[in-house]
């Protein structure tokens, strides 16, 4: 150990930096022959006393670790701001104690049967300290505490350095498969550490070469990958686990939960969205797997989302990303899926319904036979109830207030006239009852939640009002005045049902109704403030007018009508009373008038102030007194000028939010709620009883017609769709080219005036059941909104850049074309010039040739003359 004894040099993080120098070690062995050498520690075998040198081990007696606890020293790491200081103290302790004292201290079992090695591994020790403790007592690595935890379990659970984990595994390789009393391996502990997440190298080290630890379940059947998904492990860690066991994404625990269930149930963790994408890419079928409690992964996401507070923006964003990844995998459009979306908290449901995938599913289901039939039946029965109730209620009121009708039979209405009301009320009552029975199947929704829903409460009062007043009209019982008031309220509820119906099928009405509700909820403070100011001004004026000359003069003016006729002392049909004030009215007047409302009482004072707020002001009432006139001016400025304009500004701003930002959310949320109700009816508890009674097999959602918009090949198999398509093709202009006019004109007349009207009529009579899919889709399918993500914006930006580049290339191309034309002209001119030069050269060559020929002849003649 280098002469000086103790620990070798260490780096800042506590890892061993000692280089094994063989020459130095040989020199040390020669110089200190009586030193027992260990890799990281050395004890003097001839002197095992403390630094004072006064007492040796034999003279002191047995060593008592309680007097100087090593485990307590190690466990005090929390008291130090810098853990390296603590580990320096531990190193000092080990240097100042003999090997026997160190072994005794390490082997001493404290609380829960933990040793000093357990405590050290719990506090993320440096490797050199663990090496010393293993050299002093190597058997400690095999010891488990009262929970069945080995030192390796502590190291993995508390994020010890991978070098320490590697040392423990190298010393005891079988420990990677040893479990605690709950069946958890060290790999489970490492993946369950949130503060110090496991890394891919650590996972690979703990899993082993054959991935045995990754296949080991705990007492709940949870594998390592389940822990990784539950505690937010990274995608790299998931890939390491999948490499260790490639079928692990399909495995379930004892409650039937897949890894996707765990990651969706903990969707608020940072890595969850990427893990969802990875798992769905490897095993898409996991999104439609139910656990033992009947929950889809989407149900667990919804449960987690309900726990998020309004200020947890980052967690909510992460949950939305997980939902987006889940929807992008295109889950099935079964009722359980839509029910899970409906049971989400409002902020998450708003994100789901604007997804094009969800909107496509809703369009597919709304245009199927059963929802179309329900929508049309709702319209039929609602129209019948309104028409019949309006007629029969007027007839019943006339009979009740007829003095000649003194018996109940004379006040009652014929059953034949009331039969539409009975049938319609029974229909709507049956709908509500079936929905309430079906709600028991929904584990995410309770009956009380369903009953206390605002829209459902309106439905209950509507049905109750129709049935109750229909019975009264049939029997003639009941107080006439109360009956008249109840009929008026019931008529109002009927037309509220009309608005609710239009809201469910038309996006414009959905936006309007929801806009009114949205604005009303946010006008509470304004309304309270307005009521307070109206009450204040009405009481101020009532106080000013009380016993004033204006009121006293009004009383004198009413004593005698036109100065001659005193008012009667007993009431009759020509006089009306308002708050004990006798007002003289003519028998031909339609309504009583209060000329001095501030003299009559607080109610009339408040009513007049309210009508003035709405614009019906009269300054002549306040001219008799300056203070009263001043209060009128203050009222006009505060209420009419300021508050009314504030009201207009608030409504404009809030309604703009609904129409601009929440239009699609409002409509698709209403459609989702309707389809969820329809699914509860169709999949109620009686469905299985009917199927079992007739011995019919349930083929599931894959054979349902509403999947036609998602799976076009199945939609084309429908004979109604094919036949309607063939009929419409008769009006195709291209058909005229292949068929003589004498054939296709009569065919078009036959189709347009007989077949199509007859088919449409049959559809109306069957409540849409016999309509072709194209008609149902044309009535109820709405345009799917385009989802705007960052990737879409990036693609659009790329497209714009490409378009700009194309335009630039077009300009360059135009310039090149012009330059090419100019160069071509130059080349043609040059070519012509070369041709002319060539011709001239030929002429010159011929001349030269003629001259040469002449010279040659002359020379030849001269030679012959010689």
C-alpha cells in the first residue's frame, strides 16, 4: 500500500484512482515484510493498537462496536453538505482501527439486521470504501437484513455508483437474481429509483447477459419493464430491457396490466410520452387490452389527469403528449374508448375531441343506423309533444276557466288528443331509464354523477312536466292557476329540448348555446355588481320620494277623477290594487300603470330602476328636486354609460373566445356525450341476455357499420352504399357518351321521380334505418378539423421555402432561356459568317489553283523549249 499505509489516492467522486504499479508494490513488499497488504487498505500485523500505542488488543479485551459505531458514522452522511467529508472520516476510522476491529464493526447487526455494509450501500459510498469493507469481511455481501435486502439491493435502491454495483456483482454474481421478501430483484430496485434513475449500462449489468433478471416477476407479477414504465424510466432504459427480453412489452402482471397501462397511469412523468410511442410501435395491440378491473390504458390516463392541479402546467402538457401519442396509433372506435374520453377531466377531453382521429371516429358512429334512428325519433316525438301539448293545454285552460264547466269530466281533455303526449313521454322516459341502467356498467361514471348532470336534470323535469300535466288534463284535477303556470313552464322546457337537439347535430347551435352558458358563468361578478347598484339607487329614490310633495300631490290627484268622482270604497272590476294603493283604471285598459312607482313601495321602485337601466328612463320624475335629479344623472352615467358598455365589451370578448377558439371543442364534446349515451344503451346489460337467448355470437366492434369511415374496404361491402352509388352514377355526364339519349333520359326520370323519393320516404318512415349510408353521412357527418402541431407548421414552412425556391428557379430559368436564345442567335450569326468566309476561301483557293496551274504550264513549256 505504499509505505504510508491507509487509503490510496482517490478522485473527487470517491472512485479509486490508484494505478497498480508493479515495481512500487515489489519495493514495498521488500521494505515492509511484516505488513499484510490488501488492495485498498493495510494493517500492521505486529502492531494492531491505536495511534496512541498504549494498549493493544489483548490488553483491551474484546472490541465493543457499540462504543464506536461504524454504521452510525456512515449513516450520518445526511449531516454533511459535502458527502466527501463524511467518507474522509470513514477512511480515517478504517485507518485507525485494526482488521479485527473493522471486521467486528462491519459484522455487527443493527436495526432490522442491517450491517455496516448495508448502511454504506444505502448512502452511495465510493468504491474504495466498499473494497475495504469486503476485504475485512467478505461474507457480509451474502447477508440479508430482516426485509431480505442484500447490500446490492441497497446500492440499487439508492443510486450507488455503477462501479460499486459492478464490484458487488463481481464479488457475488448470483445476487442479481436474489429477491427480497416481496420477490424484488436488484433490477426492480434500480428501476424504482426516481431520484437517481437507472442508466442503460446499469440495466444491462443487472439484467445479465441472458436477461434473466428482466424475466423475474415480483410478488405482484410485475416485471422490471413494469417498474421502468411506472417510475418514468427513459426510452434508452426501455430499449435496454427490451434487448434483454424482446417479448417483455407484451407481458402482463397479476392484474392483467401491460407496460402501457403503467406508463399511461403515470403519464405526468417527463419521459412518458416517448415511452408510449415506443411501446405502441412495438405492440400496438396493447392500447385495446383490458386489465383485471376492465380498464384500458386510456382509463388510467384519465384517472391520473384528474389528480392534476391547475398550476401543474408541465405535468398537464406531458399528459397531453401521451394522449396524442396514443391517438396517433389509431385505436379502435369501440364504446369503451369513447367512454374513456368522455370520462376525462374537461381540460383533457377538450384536447382529445379536437384530434382528427377522434372526430373521424365520432363521424363514423353518428352516421350508423342506431344513432341516426335515435336522432330522428327524438325529433319526431319532440315535435309531436310540442304540437300536442300546445293544443291540449290551451283547450284544457279554456275548459278550466269556463264558469259553465263545474265537473271534472267537463274540464278533462280527450284521451285521443293526449295520446301523442303519453307516447312521447314514455319514449323519453324509456331512454332515460335504459341509460341509467346501462350506467352501472360504466366503472368510471356513477349513477349519481349521471343524475346530477345539468342537461340530464333538464331532461328529467321535461319528462316529469309532460307526464304530470298530461295526467291533469286527462283527469281535470288540480288548481287551475297552478296548472296554467305549470303548463307555461313545461312549454319552456320543451323548447329547451329543441335547442338541446339542434345543439347535438349542428355546430352553429352548439357554439351559440355553449357560448351563452360560457358567458353567463363569467358574468356572475358583473350581475352581482349590477343588482347591488340597482338596489342602491331604487332605495335612494324611494327614500327621497317618501312623504315628499311629489307623492302627496299624487295622492290628492287620485282622490277625485277629473275633479268630480271620488274613488269607491269597495273594489270592483273597474279598479285594481297594487301594494294596497288603489288605482283608478278604465275597464278597457289592457294593463295597470303606476305613474309614481317610487311612491308605491320598494318593489315598484326597484322595477322602475331596472327598466331605466334597460333604457326606459323618464327624467320628468326627478325634476321636482335637485338632489333627486342629481342622483338620476349619476345613475345614468354609472349604469347606462359605464356598466352597459362594460357588459357589451365583456360579452364580445367572451363570446369571441367560444366562437374562435372553442367552436370545434364545443360541438365535438356534445357529439361525444350523445354517442356515449347511445353506446351505453346498445351495450347495456340486456345485450348479453338477448344474444344468449337467441344464441347469437357477438362479433365485436370490427363488424359494426360505423367503422366504414375508418376502414373504407368494409364500407364498400354494404349493398345500400353500392346501390345508392349506382343510382347517383345515372346522373354522371360521362354516362351520356356510352348510352343513347333514348335510354338514359327515361332512366334518369325513373330514378329521380320514383326510386330515390321512394327510398327517402322509406328511410323517413323507418327513422333512418333504411337510408343508405351516404344519406346518413350527409346529414350528420361534419368536417374534420385539421390538427395543428409543430410538425405541421414545420412542414408548411418547408413547403413555403420550396415554393419560393421554385419561383426563384423559374426566374433563373427565364433568364437562362433568354441568354440561350441570344447565344443561339450569336451562334447562327457566327455560323453564317464562317460560311461566307469559307466561300471566300474557296474562291481564293480556286484563283490560287488557277495561277499555280498557269505557272506550272509556263514552266513546262520553258523546259520543253530547252
